[in-house]
C-alpha cells in the first residue's frame, strides 16, 4: 500500500516521519514522507537546529506528486505535527486530491499539538487541525490531553474518554495515554457502536515518539485488513515492547522484530467497554 505521510522529521532519533516511515516500511508499505519541519532532533535535547517548511514548499512537494499522477495511487494519508497553522490547508488539499483519485483511501489525523496538560504547537495549529482536518479524518489518534482539548471534555478515566471520543464525530478514534488505573496506561479505540480498551504496564519516563509510532502502526495494520480490535492489539503491543527496551530514544531499529510479531500483543490486556 502507498501512504503519504506529512509530519515532522528529524535527523537523529525516531519521532514523526523518522518513526512512521521505518515502521510502515517494515510492515510492507511504501511511504512518501513529506516533512513539515526538519530538525536535528526532537526538541527535548539541549541543542536543536533546523527549520519549518513554508506552506508554499509543502504545497509544491505535494503538487509534484499530484502532477505525476501518483496521488491517484495513494491508499492512505497520515498527518502529524504541523509546523505552522497554514500547513493544515495544504494537508486538507492533499487529502482531497488523494480521495478524488481513490475514494477508498483512508485519512488518519494524528493531532499532535500538546501533551502532559499543555499545548506546545505554534498558535493556530490546534485550531487548524480541529476546523480544517478533523472533518476529513477517517481515523483520529489524539493522546488524552489532545482528546480532552478537542472534545472540551475532561478525560480522567476510560469512560470519560469514550464520551469525549464520540463527541468528535469521526468513524474511528484511537486515544492514547488514557488513565487506566494504578500502574496501567490505556489506548482506547472507539467507534459509534463499540469501544475497546487496551492496557499495558505504565512505564516511567518513556522516550519521545510513541504516539507517532502508534498512529502509523494502527493505520498500517488496518490497510492490510486487520480488524479494529486486532489493529489495536498489534499496535499497542509493538509500541509497548519497543518502549520497554528503555533508552533515551525508541529502540525502533533494535526491536524491529516486534513490528511483525503477533506475540508482541501478548503483553496487552484488552476489554470491551460497550
């Protein structure tokens, strides 16, 4: 399957496209990676250099794919961190072009704008995602803070997250970092008719990037026919197994075997909430 992935990229480490591209390729997908920002590393390091792509350049890169007729052969669009509010319009145009050529294509929106109780994206980015991109999304993958912000509903437990997810009105919501009781953390998959909670042990001080990896893996599994429940279990298990290896960066290359192993999901507890 061909996936257009529009999100941040880094030279060192595994966040944004530097996580999604490898993981999706390992699952057998072709990834067309377009960077919204290009940085030396994620912002958690002492020195970070790089730049934000202009909306004009972003649009020209996508336009080149369209001019060659390639977007008509695209099976999914994945978008994540946007460096500027104007990027939302470029992503929306890309999604519309892809769906015009392939009406069955999926759009997965990872609304990366905050975590841990605070927003860190530039002004206007969260609003652009909510107004411009969310109405186009087949799948949306917010973390607990982003879900609460988008739905204007406090998320303190899985039941709150189900209510918040359904307020977004999208076909599939995959909410990560949902509080799930003492020593556990949850990933919640919600549709209009069902809600499934996958939980794993809570790891202290995980590296950056698990949300980017989760969105990519869930989309990647869905594209090859996995049920929603299986895609949830497989993606959650793989991400947890990679994070459990420890380190300041996700051990994505060292633990790449878990991306293709159903056994990785054995560490996940899954229950249906409704």
